[in-house]
C-alpha cells in the first residue's frame, strides 16, 4: 500500500514537478492537490493522506493558517511538511509553531523530497538545527519562562535527550552518545513528548526554544 500525499501550492509548475517526483516512487502517490489553503481541511478529511506538502506563502489562506486548521479540526491529522524558498523565512517558524513537522526548501533535490516524505510518514521529524536555532533566536520571547518546561517534570535524562534532539541528533546518535539502547532512547522521547504535550519531536524542540529552556 502506497503512502498518500496531498500537494498544496499556488504554483502549478511546482505542483507538477513534485507530482512527477513523488509518483515515480512505487511506495508514494499524490492523491490530491490544492492551490491555496482554503479548502485543505475538507480535502484532507476526504482523502486521508499520510503527508501534506504545504507551501507556506499562498493567497487567500496561507500555509500557516491552513496548518492550524488541519490540526484543530481533524482528530488524526496527517504530517505536514512546509515548502519554502528560504530556510530563514520567518513564516517557516510560524508554520512549525502552528504544528508542521518539518520544512523543505523548494530547491531540494528529488531524493531529499522523497526522504522527507518517508521520514514524516514514519512518524519521524525533519529538523534543520542551524536554521531552527537562527529562527528561534529571532522569535524568542523578551522574557522567556523556562519554568513552563520545568513544570512538565522532565527527568535529567529526558532533558538531556531533548537538548540532543534540538541539536539535530537522531535516536541512534543519541543512543550512541548516551551509551544506552535505541529502545531506551525511544522510551525517553515518548515520555518527554507526552509530558510536553507535543505532537512530535519538532514541536518539542520549538517549545523548548520558545520557553527559553534551550537558548539559541
């Protein structure tokens, strides 16, 4: 069974290029398209895709608002991969805060597009540590409140895992660095996501930066 993908972009040429790249893979299929975010919630509710590739800048309803609507109105929303021209675009950070699981540059290679879709569909996250830190630095609150994360009751080890995730390390890399099993790391990640009420690793990292718990 192939993974279903919905494309949301106001540029037909971008959609057609992505469609060709995705449909060339045996395990992936574009099952729907939209040229702005206005009707995305209804489209996703009907088609039930695994991943939505969402342009961040669109007329009528942009990718940020469309992402908010998807997460607010669907019980089991798909993973959202934001498409952007510039990695330091402030819109990207707003989209991540709204609930997107990662972002991808429009100049990305075809193999990077495919890898990103498969990663998100598998429940992983697509983090670009340097770009995230730079964006977080510009969006950090004037008076961050780390106590919001402290109140979540993270253990010392969970805190350590969160910091490593924020620096872009995979579960396997974290296991190697902490000299523990991969299953142990997965357990720590699951616990910290639950405590932070975060949908995925990306959301946990965004909350960590926004609270001042991790400084850019």
